[in-house]
DNA sequence: GCCTCGATATATCGATCCGATATGAGCCGT
DNA sequence: ACGGCTCATATCGGATCGATATATCGAGGC
C-alpha cells in the first residue's frame, strides 16, 4: 500500500523521503500521514527492487511529467540537498536522498492500480488518488469491482441474523447502523464515480453483462457496513 | 486494540481462541475479523500480564455475568475441550485452552476503555462495542472526546487550502468530498449517542463548559474527513 | 556573538498485526 | 476406511506504527 503511494507521488515528481511524507499528508488528509518507520524501509525496498532510484541529477525546475506541481519548498529543499550532495566529496556529506521513479516502477504502479483484489479498505482510497495513471477502461473496471465488493458485504449483513440469537446491546446496534449508513453512502459514491467515468468514455453504453444501473442495488436492502472512522 | 477486544469478550464469557475470533467477526462485521497470527500472541501476552488466565473449571451453563449469550456451539466446544483436558492424563491431550478474565483484567479493560487518547480510528469502534462496561459519566466523556477529535479534524481541513496551490485532479476532489461526508455523518452519529446518553443519565443537563449543543458544529463548515472504507 | 528553538531530514528499534502456512484432532458421509 | 469438513492451536515473515536518536540549518531572542 505504501509502495503504491510512493510510486504514485514519484510518478509526478522526484522527491526525497521527508517531502514524500508531507505530500501524502496533505493529499489524503491528516490520517494516512505515513510514519517514517514505514517510509524509509519502503524506499529501500523499492530501490532494491529497481522501482525507484536515487537520482543524482536535479529534477527540472519545470517538471518533465507534471507541469508545475505545488510545494516549491520541497523542490527547493531537494535542490539544496542536491547541491550539498554533489559539491561535497562523495562520502561524508549527509545530503538528502532524492528519489525518482524508473520504467519498472511505472509498470509496477499501473500493475498495482489494476490489481483485481479490491477488498483492502486502506488500499482503495490510495488507488483512487492515483488512478489517473490508468486508462479509462481499467479505471472503470476498478470502480466496478470495488462496488461489487461493497454490495457483497452489504448483502451478507442484511441476510444473516443480527447476532447469535437476537440479543445485541444498544451500542452494538448503533455501531451496526452507522456502518450500514457508511456502506450505503460509499456504494452511492462509487455509482457517481462510475457514472462520471462512463460519460467521459462512451456516450452510448453498450449492453453490459454486469450490472450498470445504480438504482436497484442501492435501494435494495438497507444492507450494512464495515467499521472505520467514527 | 486487540487486547481490548479480547478482554471485552472474556468479560462476558470464558472462551478459547478460536471461538474468540468468531465472535469478533460476527460482532464487528466481516472486517476486523482478527487473524490468528494476532490473536494467539495477544492471549499469551495477556496471560503473562495476569489479565487473563487459562481456566480449568467449566463456564457455568447459564453464564454468571452475561445471561445466556449466544453461540451454543462455542460453549459446547468449550465443554468438550474441558472434558478432554481434564479426563485425559495431564500432558499429552491437546485440549483447547479456555481463557477467563481476572480482576486485573477487568481493571485493565475499564482503564483502556476510558483512555483519553481517542485519535485511533480503528480502536474507537471496539471501545464503543464494549462501552457498557463503563459508568455513564465515563461513557459520555468518551463520546464527547471523540466528537471533539472529529470536529478538530473537520475544522483543520476546511481551514487550509485544498492543495499546495489549488490544483487537484478530479479523483482527489471526489475522495475529499467523500471523506467530508463520512466525517460529517460520524459527528452527527456521535451527537446522537451523546444525546441518548444524556437522556438516560440526567433529565436536566447542568450547564457545561464544553460544547453540548449539536446544531452549531455540524452545520458550521462543510469540513472534511479522513479516509476509510470506500 | 551566542544560544536556543523549531523545521528539515534520515534512520533504527521494538511492538503489533496480518496473511499464509503447518499440524492435528474429531466428525460425517459414502 | 477413506477423504474431506470444521475445529483448534501455533509459528513465520513481512508491513506498519510510534517513539526515539541524530544531525543540519535558519530565525529569533538576549
């Protein structure tokens, strides 16, 4: 999951660890502000795998991939880090390591984004955040699969009895209701994403084997939901 | 977090690991069905700390603490395991380990439930699930603190600029909006919990230093939200 | 000039949790 | 009596977190 986020960010800009973390924070909210204890090992991991590489060249002031993405501070810091690293004698200067993505890394990024396993709740938002790296068809597929997963969960809950017999305390019931509401909202949210995507790709949607009409699913049962933010 | 869940379940019933996991699953949805790789180490941890203890006596058919809680299968299994463990010669029979909570465990449970740190999103639902072990005042405190935390997050987002400059792609924006909606819903949910709690404790709420009226907070700004389920 | 403070930056440690996997006992159908 | 099912405990490697250590640098106080 972290690998995905790192590759997604490096696809836009060469960055060093500290800046990487800050970006993730602003990008995905206060939470998911990944800790350094995860980030640096992840970077080493990715470097060893050949997906990222410590760059010695400066990232062009106007980026080659993403035109003028924000955070001048970060790029300035990267610049200075670079100067320090190159000017000093190879070893001894404790310069910042600026990482860049490799071709293998770009392939890996797309591969992870298109991964058919869509059951990881932490993972999915990150994939959405970087899904512009996917072609429209694959993106639509991603959204559809995620929706199917949520619908599956919803049906499962509405089917089974509330508890072992029927006795659940008030707080349990409240939790369940809350989860149900979030799940329903998420399915509706995905329907919106899917609809928007369908609009921009094909005006005339060809007959589809899988469900495409949103209404029946959402209004079906009150369904249910997992646990997350409350 | 796992410790809390285990203690909460054992407060109601003596159980063994396998059954513990199943209960957690039904209790908190398919997710949070804790893996054995977490559960068994947690049990050893708790046993070493003196919070739980492998019991040799059968849990009474009608439980001493919780009257006839569900899952007859589990209790039957526990019974058989017990029979096997006691009938066979001490060592050699690979009986199931049935755990029970100790007095120290009960104290620890209440302590964890009342922990002032309310920022862990995974933790909170579990605390709500077992908050009936708290006295009404502490429970109310828990809900209030959690609400304050969410309001803080909401204000933080509505305050800062959307991105570094203002450029965010469509999917990022959609994610943000979804998070905002979930956060708002969660605050409303907490308001409901707080209101219910206040009703059952005191009919006349005394003047409070902290915010108690729900309306102003929720309708304030559209705020924002973290990332969780989508 | 000096000195502290906070931001920048990298790295490591221990603990926790997950997912996969191994191992085995008891039960049921055929 | 056989394979296949649930039940049950346990361990392993890997990912992540939170705390902590270390070092540099710029801003500001005195």
